[in-house]
C-alpha cells in the first residue's frame, strides 16, 4: 500500500514539476535568455560543418552608392531616384556583357521626380478607386459594385505601364 502511494505521489509531483519547468523555460526563451547561447552554438556548427568554397567569379555585385548617385547627377543629369531609362541602360550594358540574370535590391523610398501630370492623375485615380473598392467590400456591397472599380484600376495601371510591349494587366 505504501509503495503504491509513493508511486502516485511521485507521479503527481512529476505532473506538477513538468508544467512549471515548461513555463519557466518558455518565459526565459521569450525574454531572449537563450539567444547568446544559440548564436554561439550556430557559430560553432558553421565552423565545424560548413565546407569552405571559393567565391565564384561569375557573380558580380554592382553597388549604388552616393558616389554613383553624384556621378549620375553630374554626368547624366539623373536625380535620385533614377529614371527607368537609367535602369534600362544598366540592363542593356549587362546584357552586352552576357549576364544570365540580374537582381535589383534597391528601396525606392523617394517619389520619382520624372513623373508628369498625367501619371500623377492616373496614380490618384488608382488610389481613389482602390479606396472606394475597399470601402464597398467593408460595407458588404455586392460584387457588381466592386468589380467596375477594380476594372478601372486595371485600366489605369495599363495606361500607366503601357509601352512597346502592350498592356501588362489582363482585364476580364
């Protein structure tokens, strides 16, 4: 009888201790107590198991720095952000060099200084129609109300992006 009671007490004690330990470890994890240990363990794993590879000469990184921006302003008259024509020239140059693929990692945080009044009007129409469509959806209006607004947005985007390759957005 005493042995059975001891076993039950051990199980109850374990059932109390396990959740407490779980909660304590979770709180320490959320507080970031294990971050330093994880970073050091990651560094050790990388040093031990990551093989050294030579960097490829096939990959070229082109940096756009303040010097580049100042040069473009001085030599080409391009203010930042550069016009699409500038990016097209850069891509053409890379194609001439035989680039297989190109990736841009640039944040265009400033408004373009190269937009004209018609582009501003189109962008204002897109923003207004999207706002109307969102309001209509939020109010539970039928699709027959929202659909024409989205079609107008697509028409405006087509007009804004139409070039020698034709419209980019399919209007249904």
